[in-house]
């Protein structure tokens, strides 16, 4: 998406619990996200921890057509910052 300008799989290719991904977004520093849960073809969750807080993100997938999928993202931020 336009909200991501760079993605590096730090632990090799593929999506699996415990794998880490470095993501670059416009106007934000590079952040490392760790996969915490996967339901193949349905959803995945990951968390990004920084001093002062953590952000978890759920990505839920809804197939619309053979070549289209709707992705809903839910963010939860915790911590003092």
C-alpha cells in the first residue's frame, strides 16, 4: 500500500509466529514488527514495541473475488506515550 515504502523480512521469507519485519512508512522511523498470531487465509497479528509503548495490529482478510481481498486493520496502542 502507499502507507508502506519499505519492508524487510529480518528472519527470512514467509509469515510465521516469531518472525520479524522492518517496515518503513512515510514520515515515520523504521519500525520492527514481530508476528504474534496467524490464522492462514483469515488473519495475522503482530506487535511493535518501543520505549514508552507498544502497538499491536490485527489484519483481517475477506476474499472478495479470485483476484481481490479486503484487508481490515485494527490497531491497539498501549503505554504512557
